[in-house]
């Protein structure tokens, strides 16, 4: 089930909220939690019941292992638990990638295997690994099965994060206020949900039409100008799509009085690659820092070892995102540039505007490899941009950025002859938003219920809901 559907917004979410808070008000907190757990399971298994069977198996196996670790303080059980999670992820996500690589490298003829890939497997696998590691380190000394089940299955974060730690989640359920309907949290939640939904449906999905068309094969007919627009559109699409999902997850969780970790902090304002990763997918950065970079030695073992650790983190980050060489190259690019920045401190020697241009330019180029279907496609786009062939812009392609309601508005105002300008205005406005606008977390911190905010929320939600028929899946669902 996806957030941007009728059944979720008008059936599943209201029933989950009403049932949970009514049961909690009747002094049945335990029943209320089990009701919410049941809703979580229905949410996850809605698309494919096999996903739910696998997920339940992971929950049970990991719980038994964690209990052993806490009881015996056993390093062997922690290694076993982490190994089992990684092996399961590797088999389901990377088996065919491995077989394809063998076929290509050795001209072999291994048959690819038909495997199913559960939604959110990369996200919840990392949450289980973090829980196992923290249990071994003594950060978690007891674990309640009901709380654990709720944490593992909490539907706002189950498929695309943010990646949350068990102790951060369980601490919130020690407070009685979490079981009481809080109008302030509900108002904030609806407001953030509206922002996230509009990001996804009114911006990311619109940009996605041009991006999918271009990377779907049209890019070989594009000149440099069109390739730059294509790359920029994907840079904007992936931000508004993924941050839109994170906003929706945070907003929905707030309705249940649960605070999820911030996942984005205006990443395109960054003036270095390292700063970008402090702002982009922050929960993933925290995971790799805490559970990979630091255990490898971090920056405590000398300069060369530090660079090696940084490279490993980014290489595995690329691999985590998908079974394709394009993701590996994307991760390697970030690793190399992060090391160069650390070694030579190049951004510290630049004017702010120059360091931003360098960073944003690199991010755009790296996203080309992230999105391209093959390395050949990615290299074609980069080479095409470097040709500096700006002979013309294809307005037919850009017209995909025009919503039907915008066409109607221009027609009503009798200015349809200027409609061709809208795609450029649209992109400029989006760039201004990401560079000068407040991000959702900043808006949430300053939130005060006003008539204007209520009107904005109603307009954004209504417009998004009316556009549900044109929505597509979230980009990070595939990861």
C-alpha cells in the first residue's frame, strides 16, 4: 500500500488512527498497540502476502537472536545475526547481479533465478542490524516483544525509512502522552503530510515524465541543452520524491505522536560533498557512520586508513542502493571526491558561490549515473553535455512539465501563447525553493496553527488527491 492512494488516505489511515486512540482511551493500551501492529502488517502485506511472510520470519529470527545476545552478551550471536541479515539481503537482491557479472566476465551461461524482493528490505534489514549491534554493545539491555514488534513494523517507516533506532522508538512509548490524541501533533502531522504529498505528486511525478522519457531512450536524440535539462530534472525529481516520502512518513507518524528522525536538511544548499551527506538521507548516513565507519576505525587509525574507511562506506552505499554497476560507480564517485575534499580541503579554499557550483555540479553529474539504465547511457549523457551543443530546445519534450490544470488556467486567461514559457519558470521556481526556501523540518519547528496554514494544507491536499490518477511509485521503493 502506498501513501499516495485513495484507500490509504481515506480508509486505512483514518481507521488506524481512530481504532488506536479509541482503544487507548478505553484504557486498553496493550490492545491499542496490537491493533496498530495488525494495521502495520496489513499495510505491508497489502501488495503481496509473500512480503509479509518473509518479514514475519525476519522479525521472529532476529528477536530470538537479540534475546540470546542480551542474555549471554554474546559476540558470536551478534555476528551470526548480522551475517544472516546480510546473507538474506544479498541472496534476494544481488543473486542475479552476481550471475550476470559471471556470465559477462567469463562468457558463462548461468540461468538467472526468479526471486521476489520484499518492499523496504534494505531499510528494515539495516534496522535489524543496528538493533543487533546495539544489543551486543550493551546499549539495549532488555527488549519487550510487543514494543519490538511495533518498532519493526511501524508502517510510516517500513518501506522507505527513515532508518530509526529501537531505543529512540521505544523511549517514546514510555510516555503516557503517546496514547492520547494530541491535536497539536495531529495538526502538524497533516500539515507535513500535505507538504510531502504535494512534493511527490505535484512536483516529482511531473518531473518524472520528462526524466522517464529521456532515460527511456530519447536521450540519444538530445543535444547538450536538453541533456542538461534532463539531468537537472532528475536532480530535482529524486529530491522532491524521496524528501516528499520522508515528509509524509514524519507527518503520519506525528499523528500517532511518534517522532521519526529528520532525513533531509536542504541538501542542495551544501557547499561540499561531505556537507551534502550530512544533509541528504541523514538516517542512512548515521547508520553507515555508526555501524560501519566507526567500527572500521573511523579516523582513529591514521590518514590512509581513514580514506580507506570512507571509500568502503561509499562503495557499500552504492551497492546498497541497487544491483547495477551504475549505482557502484555513483558510490565510487562520491567516495573519491569525499576523500579528495578531506585530503586537500579544496572547498575551504573556494568562495562560497564557487564551492556551491562545484558541489551542485558534481551532484548533478553523479545523479546521471544513479538514474541511467546502463553505464553507456550515463557516459553518453556526460559526453553530450561536454559537447556544448546548444542548437535548440525541444518544446514538445518540455511540455511534459505542464500540468493539465495549468493549461486550463492559461486558456481561461487567454494567454495560451505564452504556455511554452511555463516549463522554464517551473524549473526556476523549484531551484529557488531548494536554495532559498525553508525545508520541512524548519517549517515544523516554527509551526503555529493559523488560518493561512490551514488553507495551504487544504489546497495542497485537495490538489494532490485530485491528481492521484496520475501518480507513480516512489523512487526509493525499488531500494
